[in-house]
C-alpha cells in the first residue's frame, strides 16, 4: 500500500539543502503568516498546465521553460519583468512558427528565489560565512549579519511573487502579448543583431499571415488565441516549510496543490527517493519536474517515475536532463529506452545550462554558448535515435543586456564577462543569445526530421 501523505509528512524525512534558521520561533511565525495569505496560483490553473504538458508528452507540443537563475529582491521592477517576458514571448514565437506545434510557456519566475549550494560555508578573506542561498534566505553581502538566514525574507518573497504574478497576468492578458505586436517585442539591442534581423523577417511573415486571415474574413482582432497567452510559473521546490505553508486543498477535487507556483521541480541535489523533497512533491497535484544528471542510473529513474507518478498521468512528470554536452549522447539513450519501455508518459526537457558551467580565467562562473547548443543537439539526436519526443528546453535567461555566457552572435569573450556580469548566482543568456538559441533549437529539431 502507498504511504499515507499529508502536507507535513515530509517532516519525518531527511530534508537536504535547508537553511540553518537561527530562531525556530521566528521561522514558525513567518510560515504561519504565509499560510494565512491567499494562494499565489490556483488548482485549476495547475490542471490546465498539466493538460498542456500531456500534449507535450504525446509529441504534439513543445515546452519552453525559461527565466532567471535566481530572482532578486534588489533587481525587482516592472521593467525587468516585462523585458524577461518579452524574450520568452519572442522565443516562443520563433519555436511555434518554426516547429508548427503549440509552445507551452513556463517561466522560472514569481518564486525562483532559493538556490541549492555545494557547501554550507565559504571563506571570504579570513572569515567563514554562511553561503548565499538566495534572497528568500539571506543577503549576498559578505558580513555575518547579512548572511544569517532571516525568516522575514520568506514573507518578502511571497509578496514579490504576488506582485510579479499580477504583472505577468496583466501583460499576457492585457494586450502586450497580442500577436499583432510581434514586431514591437524586438528590443533595440536585439534589432541591431543578426538574430534580431532574422526575428524581424519572421515577424513580417507572421504579419502577412495575419493580413491573409483578415482578407479571408477571419476576425483576428477579437480572437483571444491571437491576443492573449498563458504563461505559467515554476520554481525549484527547495524550502519545504515555505512550500507547505502555501499548500491548499482544492475545493473542487479535494486534492492538495502547492499554490506557490503552477509547476514545481526537484533539483539533482534533493531527489533522494527516501528524502523529504520527493515525499512532499509526490502528494501535490501540480505538474512536477525532476532534474537528472549523466550519472543517474536507469533503475533510479524508473524508481523516481514510480514514486512521483505511480498513476502514470500524462503531463504530471517532466524529467529535465542536465548532463553536459560531452556526456549526453552516451548517458541519455539508455534512460530514454528504459522509460519508454516502462510505459511512463513523461515530458522530456533539456537543461543545457547546468552541465556546462565552468569558472573562466577571469574567475567568473560562466557557460559557452557553443556547449549549450551542443547539448541541445545531442538531446535531439538521442531522442531521434530512440523514437521519443524531445519535448522542451529549460534555460536560464534575462531580458537585460548582460555579459555572463561566452559566445553567441556577439561573440562575448572571457575578458568581456566583467563588463555586465550581474547575476546573483548562475550565468544567464542575454536577450540576443536567447533568441539565437530559439532559432538553433528549431533548426536542430527540423534537421533531425522531428519537426
């Protein structure tokens, strides 16, 4: 028999990557306050996303999951949210037009604050300080006071997530996402680039198609499918106390949903089968994801599928591979084959970022654009060989003109990383590189015969 599950049953399991909160009373007060607040998202929205992901699992749609490596309290503004959303919309248009299938848009947004870390402490100068775990936990300033985990930040993260969601909903339903504005989504710094000019050409083709539809008597002005889009939210479900505080029982179905985001995922550091994160997410009704690396065994993946989606519900589980460009074509095919033969209807997504991270000669954590593209190509070729559908990509990006990843159309050099290196944690693709990547993904799928 399946173990009984409650929103708090994870507490009897080992929870890795949790902060060392100095005062449990303060933590309980903050979590009680969050538990009294309204949900950030609703169960019906999570079910809509699961239905869309079921189409991805069946090979009839593609998922674009993208956004910040870690959201910041300091960089929070309407302009930053709009520009991030603009890049996601641009990428989705490129993929939809090029692949000829719907693109399910899932942002790493409105909750992606916490970050797992390899070490609990780091040496800065002559002192050991707690590592920075994201603005939801502590501050990156290198002082003891700033690095001490502060439960009040959990409440601040909730409030920022609510504000972000309000803006995202306003932009996606209020005209900003109208396909008739496809030209207007091009930023100045993207327009002047080679990939920006490719995008403008594609936008002109879409505009001609809309004009053709109008000439045929189709009312494109009032068709909500052309003027509105759904952008769902997601984040790594790392801080389980926060996630539990936002878990609600759905009044329609009686099921439990984590209402902090539409989709939650488990990182590679916290996906222990007997661990607290798997225990918590196995019981919520949201679509969920799980990162798997090159060293993951086929047996372990099947056990994860059985633990997280025993009913084999299409769209419920996304496996996000993060294997590195050099390893993916040897590590992934046996896993694809085993999962396919098991009958588990998973969504396969490629995270080409985390397996290709290294420290540059200038001391910056970075990624090469060529490695990111190479991992995606290996992901697509592996699926083509196994007869499975490469269902999506999972990337870290920003709408800002940063210099954090090497290469791309602008050929950012190692020596240029210092110019605009602004991330609070991992290096992100900028707007030009993100658009370039969307074209590359489309070309990779078309060249393999999958699109």
